[in-house]
């Protein structure tokens, strides 16, 4: 159960991707296909955001030690 809760965002992304692809392949209506592609695109965006989440991470700010502050 803790594995599912710790990786919930990946399961949600997989479900959104499957739903979007299902709409694209099952519908003959072009408007519905566009909605399916939008759902799939949202899932890929959420996937990229989920990959960037690092617990305890900080922003990668490089400070030049030679420059006065």
C-alpha cells in the first residue's frame, strides 16, 4: 500500500495516458480525438513534472566564488 501511495502520481499519469489513447483510437469524431490528444498531452506534462520532484532537493543555483556579494 505504501508503494502505491508513494508512486501515486505515476499511476495517475498511466491512467490518463491510457484514457487519452483510448479516446483517440475508439472515436471517429475529430473533436473527440482532439480531446483525447489533449488528455494525453496533459499526462505527459504531469509525467515530466513528476520526474522533477526530488525530496529534500534545492534549486541548482551556481554561485561564482570570485564575485563579491
